[in-house]
């Protein structure tokens, strides 16, 4: 085709096409029939009307961290909303309006100067909108809940080209469904979020020899049951390559790492936050001495550096699940199952993560106590180890997942119970009756109502 076949969508082989198709996840093919970078809301409306005119499905991507989560892009048109507008912070109302395309790395510097922060994830390169629509697991989450609950309003371009601002007061059904409903409702071009006061945090990583992991895991899990909500931690096995920027106790070694954060909203909260960390670490160091410990007071802006997420695009494969508590014998099997993986992680949930929010969205809390995430460089060895870890975890799987961590549309990704899914699908069909955005909708597990499974995965109808 020529570059004008689907104007303004650029054709494969052009610079414009490559820019619009840029993705953090390099293991998933990004090969739409045409691609367009939208710099304004009007551009997004143009993309929607063009896709409708051409009878093509329209897909959406910004940073491309979860490029493989939905169906393949082939035959679709792809729009990348990078709205050319600033982040607007209202320090008195404690809110921020964030245009589509911004990352948490764009937002954090704008809010921390006011003594505030946001319920961001562990990586500064993740897009704000996608993260929030998928629920959002933050290291502040045991105190403040899922990040999606901090959303006050969403401005979205619908399948008919209409631009609407949804909130609890305006189009509340759509506002409910957008927050964790699995996508496929429209294109969010701006989000308004609540900010939280945060003077400082205590964050860092304690590292042990891998041989200590199986006996430390049950102690960490037992502590997690009654841990103060101010702290959220991640217990994980790391096998990182010998990269020059990594400290010697991590580079090229397999280790156990415990990282996370404790909130200190005011200056007077900092001693209590440090005490929480000291109590946690003392219960573990009584069994095994760590080879390193970097936990210390820090600015909230430092938190995205704690988890060592890669700053550059990478080809990876992953798996994830919400899991029940693991027994002592299970820990030994699970932690030994994936030696080739970069990380086998268990994120501490509970606290406000587990609290139902009356005005929350389709996904407003997680009941299970743990979230598992395994990740490695794309390839057969990683696929083998991910399968081995999932097999070891089988007795503890809940059957549900956290949407932000699903990387492959063929993986299990059941998020809702049947009643919630039925309601979500009703909203989706009401706002997108022809299935223009169906390719971006979260696949439905076979255990959910057949009457509400999408039937237009490959193309939209006029």
C-alpha cells in the first residue's frame, strides 16, 4: 500500500510508522496495517473516524510495555496517543491532570516539589493511562489501595468519535468499566488523579545468598500477614547478567532480594517508617546475614529506582498470577524452579489492596495475599522455566490475575467474577457496538459466560 491508503496512518517502512509502533516489549511483533502518532485530541478523533470509515479494527499503544497482552495487530490500524500537553498539578486540590502518553517519570518531578506523590508502579517508563486502567500495583498500595482508585475522571474518545469526560457524576457506568474492565471501550486521552501527601519514604533492597531463600520465605510470609499497611514489599529471586552498572553482589549472581517502600507522609512519620523496616529485617537477619542492605530514607522520587526495572526496551517473556499463601515445602520448590529467569517475584498484597472501595471501578481490590511475577529474556530457556514455576505454583493458584502483569494474550488472564464480567461487557457493547476496539479488550477465560465472549477478535464491522 502507499502512505496515503489510510491517511493519517503511515505505511510500514516509513519513519512515521516506526515511531508509532515503538514498544518497550520487543518480543511481540508490532505489525499493523498502518500506524499513527496522535499529538492532540483532534488527532485521536481523526484516527477513530478513519478506522471506522475503513472498516478496520483500531488498536491503542503508548509505551508498549504490554504489547502482547491483547490479540495480534495484523490487519488493524494502530494509534499511539502522545498528547502534546503538560501535566497540570493542583497542589491545593491535590490532583493532577495527565495527558495520554505521559509516563510516571514525566509525572513524578511535577508533583514531588509540592510534597505530594502518585500511586505509580516500580518503573518510571510505564505509561500512566495504561497502568491506571489495569488497576495499578504500587509500593504505596498496602496503605492507599490500587492506583485505579485514585482516578477522579477520564476523558475518552468513543467509537463514534465523541469526546466525553467520565467521572462518578458523569457517565458513571463507563467510568466504572474503564477502571479495570479490561480495555476496548475507547481511547483515553487524559486522566485526572488524586495525589497523596508524601514527605519521604524508606526504601531499598536487602540481598541474601540464594541458598537462604527457602528458609527466609516462610518468615517473610508470616510477617506479611500482620505487617503495618505503611509498608509494601517484594520478595524475589534475581539472576541478573553481569552488567557494569550493577553492584557486585547482584551482577552475574543468583540471589534473594527483598525490596519495597514504607510511607512517611509527614516528617514526623519517618522514625516510625524506619522502625517498621528494622523490625522486618531483624526477623530475617536472625536466620541469615544479608550480603547487602540499602534500605534508607529517601525522596519519593527515588522509588522507581528501587526495583531495578530495565530503563530500555527489551525482549522478554513473563508469567503472573494471584496466589494463595505458599507452604514451607512449596517455597522450596517454587524458588528453585526458575534458575534461568531474571526474576521470580512475590509481591506482598493485603492491607488496602484487599479493601473493597464503594466508588471503585470494575477492579478495585485484590483479595489474595500474594502476586507472582516471573520474567526472563525471550527464548526457549525462559519459556521452560516459566512453565516449571507455574507447575510448582499450581496448588496455590487462585485462577485470577492482575491485568498489568499479563504479557501474552494466550496466557490465563481472568480478572473478574462472572457477575462483574457480564456488567463490563454490557458497557463495552453499549459504547462500541461495532467492535472497533475489540482487539484491545482483555480475552475472556473459558469459565466465564459464553454469551459475553467477543466474536470479532480479528476485525471490526462497519
